C-alpha cells in the first residue's frame, strides 16, 4: 500500500457516516457546489461523458483497472449503506491508488474529491431521489448538472466556519 492510499484510508476512517446525526449546515451547499464544479471541469478536460450522475468510478473514467483489495482496504465503508456516498469514497480511493502508481490524470486531479470529503467530515450526508441530489431541504437537479456554470468556491476551513457561524450562504 502506497502513502496516498494509506492517507486516504486514514481520512475516510476518521469520518462518521452516521446518517442519524446529520444536521445540514450552510457550508454543505458550498461544498456540494464546489464538488460539482470540479467534477464538471475534470470531465470537460478529458471530454468524458459518464452516464447520468456526478458519481462515478474515477479509474473507469480514465480507462484504468484497480485491484479489488483497494475497495476492501477501508472496512468502515462496508457499513455505509448509502450507495452514492460509498461510490464517491471508492472513487476517492481509486484516485489515491492511482497517485501511488504515478498516473498523471490522478496526480493532476488529486483534489477532485476534496470538497465532498470536507462535506462528509463536516457531518454532511445526501441522498439521490427522483433525479435530484438532496442535501437537507435543498435538492440539486441531476438532469442538467453537467451544463451548470458554477463559480469557484472558497472551501478553506476558515471560510466554511464563517459561513456556518454567521448563517451566510456563500
């Protein structure tokens, strides 16, 4: 196991994925928006078109295979029932493994999952229902997510803390 994968497993293992403790924060919307923006940018750069949602296998998108042991490397994910959140975590582990293998596309997109990881670390959770990604009371339509123009969001901890403390919405 390489250092990037080890760090990724450590990071995911520290996240509490307990859905019953979910309390939506204003920063969650900033983080989801920034994740969508980064995914759109990644896919546009490589002219990739995944089926449907912004939840995909990074390795498959760039035509790489990942050893099945990578998906078993973080036992905490075995208990995660939300298949969409699990897919994002597996995609993140794929990036980490590919970074350790020296794959340029992974190295150049090392921060692709950073906003959604911060979202999870800050207690965020989402579901996908009726073609919408739902975060608390807000739904993001996934029918046209790929065509959205999303400005770069400041996802520094200081900025996110200010948004949550002051009730700002970015």
